């Protein structure tokens, strides 16, 4: 999975980059459909904000988080992304199982 990390009014340090990449690699456990993504870090007054847009095969997932500490915001963002990715995966598996039931009834 290719991840682009961009900073607005903040320098993306190697420590931040490594933390973000390590956290997002954990998303691979939840879905194999991850293609690429874009993570944007920004600062507004005292709030550190992070938002991410991930492209899955046939679907796009977007989440935002903010906190006074950037690392806490990264953790919050990861929680939101995990929920969305697992929800998408469950919908796909349920949709596939529904199709097989329909075809079985038609025969």
C-alpha cells in the first residue's frame, strides 16, 4: 500500500512518518483491498489535526481526528479507520453470501 504523508503548517518529521506508517500497516489485518492513501497533518492554533483518505478496491474511506497531541490524534484516526474498513469488509462478505443464497433459491 502506498501512503502519501503531507504536512500543512507542520513539518513531517521522520518519527511522525514512521508512526503513521506503522499504524496504517495494521489496517492490512482488516482488509486486503487497501490500494493507496493520503494522510494530511495540520495545526490550527493549539489543535493538531490529522485526516486520511484511503482508497480500497471500489470504495473510499475518509476519517479525521484532532487533539492537543499529534500522537493521540493518530491513534484516534486509526480507530476510526479500523471501524470503517471492517464495516466495509463485513458489507462485502454479507453481500457475497446474499448472492449465493439467491442463486441457490432460484435453482
